[in-house]
């Protein structure tokens, strides 16, 4: 019984370097959302992380009782459900219990999502223009 009470092992301090696409000046992070692969565009202008409906359904986090929020997009104001993802993994960095808006993005972002400020605030970010990378680091105590 004592074995079952052990706390989860601490998450190691992580550091991830994400290349900046020189053609679009976009930053696309390969992420795992609770075990499901997902490509997120780093978007400091997005208040919330955004995931496509298909991912929310696969993770079974979307329910009829989900809170609906209004989100300002480039196409105008839309209403979308907000859910809590169990975790997001970006390289060696794991963020637990990440709130995300469920929204299918248009155009070149179809099937992708946004890594928004609610997740980015938990990390230390540093842009290294000389090397063309965005460096993300865990901030102790901020992953949950």
C-alpha cells in the first residue's frame, strides 16, 4: 500500500530549441497532447492554446457541458468550447493541465493548433535570432 502512495517522479528541467521558419517567420512546435501528436504554432497573440476538434475528441476531453468562450480570430469573433488537456509535451518539457480552446483553424493551419499565452507563461522564452531558434525552458514550479 505504501508503494501506491509515492509521488510521481519530478519532471526533469527541460530545454527545447524550436527553429524559426525563415520563409514565414513562423515558429511551429511538434507537440504531444496527452500522447497524441500535434503541430502547434507558437502565437504570443493568442490568449489560449488552441487545438482542433479532432484532437479534443480523440482525448475525450470535449463534453456537452464544456464552457463556451468568445475568441477573437482573424476572421472575427467566434464562440468555442474550452477544455483542459491532461498534459502537453514539447520535447523534454511537460506542461500539466493545459486549458485549450477547441477550434478548427482555417487555411494553412488546418489540423494544427496554437500554443498560446496561457501555456507560454509557464515557460522561459528566449529568441535567438542569430541561430534562428526560439528557446523554451521549464520554469520551476510553473509546469502545472
